C-alpha cells in the first residue's frame, strides 16, 4: 500500500524539486555575481530549506540529534556515512551554520541546475574518482580553505552510497589529507539513518513516510592524537549509531 501511495506523491515531489532547482539556479547566479559569497551562501541556505521542505510531500520527517556538539568559528571535518542524495540536503540545511562544503564526484559539477552551480561556486570541490592525483589535490585545497576560513568540509569516507543502509569500509586518504592541511580542525563524526529508504525502490517511486535521523557526535581535535586514532574513533562513532 505504501508503495502505491508513493507513485502520485513522487510525481508531486519531482515537480516541486525541479521547479526549486530552476528558480534557485537564477537566484544563486544573481546572488553570487552581484553580491558575492555571503549573499550566495544565504541563497543556498534557502535552497536547502526548500529541498528539505519538498520531501514533506512524501511524508518525510527529520530528527536531529547532538546539534549542540557543533563548534563555532573552528575549521571542521564532517565525516558521515552515505545513504542517498538526501544525506546532502539534510546536512546542507540542518548544519547550515557551519558553512558545509562537500567533497563531491565530478559528474555532479555540470548539467544539474542549482546543484552544479553551488558545487562550482560555493567552496565545495569536485573529484574524479578515476584520477587519484586530481582527487587528492582537490581535497588538499578544501583542507586549506576550511583552515583559513573556519568552515566545514563534508566527506563521505565510504566513497559511495549504501543502498541498504549497511555501512561500507571507510577509506583513509581523503580524511588524512584534510587533517594534514587543516591541522587546527576538529573531526566531527556524523551518522545518518533511513535516508536510504528514500530510494529503496529506485528513483521512482520514492519511499514515503520515512524519518531521516542525523546524529552529530562529539568533535575530536585532529592534532590531539595520531591520525590512526582519529580515524578509528571517527569510524567507530559513525558506525556505532547506524540502525
């Protein structure tokens, strides 16, 4: 029954989703080119609000835990498990105060209204997963950027989405580079649950009636212990709260 109901709800959602992307592509362009970073950031915040709000059509609800663990005016490395596109919109809206910048695959950098523009102009980096040298260089630049500007880098160490919610093994390289070039940063493990259920039947119909849970764990100063310990504690914290 839930899947049957999801068909008409998904049609309505995708209409809203597409309209939101088109409208905010124009708003982002105007904000960035006429007024600069601060205006563009505000436009992206509002974009993320609507991307989250649109999912309410599907009966999606959100539960945010540990938001008080986020530090202000510090470079942060957000290490999260990855279940779907809805991880990104959830982080983008609910963690907006820390200016999240994403490590994203290069394919997202063109052809998608609003999303591609933000990834290219908002401080995020695009990596070619087939080119290790390019990927590590881009992540290095992001580390230097958050160190200088006291913002947050968001990375999914699994490298790809888990379509069942079961976590994959974390890769070290991206996190190690970020820690090296943002030495005063704090690692913030984040666990996301139930976002995979949004695409449990693929991109159509979307899952209905889900509660996406985002849990922010206590931060770890990356210069307080060897990287191997930071990595181990981060992976354990993230995986320990996956349902």
